[in-house]
C-alpha cells in the first residue's frame, strides 16, 4: 500500500539551517527527513525528526531503511544529550 501524503496530518513548518560544509542557508520543511544544499550538495538531515519519533505511520511513510537510520540518529542524539548532562552535573 502506498501512503499518500502524511497520515499524521502535521502542521508543516519551514526551517532554515546553515550548511555545515559551505555555510549557505538551506530551507528544510518539518516533514522532510533530509535536503541537499543547492550550493554544494551536502545532505542536511532534519534534526528535529519530530514525526518519525511519534507517528504510527512513520515506518510506512519513509520506509524501513530510512526509519531505522533516523531512529539511530535519535538514539545517538539522546546519548549525546545524556552524556553532556552528566558532564554538566559533575561540574556543579
């Protein structure tokens, strides 16, 4: 079954990110998982990853491989945040 549009019906937002490779501003929609910089082609990922984390249709919408990839990004981000939180606590 092919999903037609986002089944979670999110409110779409446009965000601007700076390409870490060339410094150009890149627009990314909140429903996009990634976008290539128009200047250098560097792939920028949507670090909010909002819908993939909570939407029950996420795996069907983005596919198994992309879903697993994005959830791995979420896991790593959470580990970094917890690690920096631990480091901050040691300083206090």
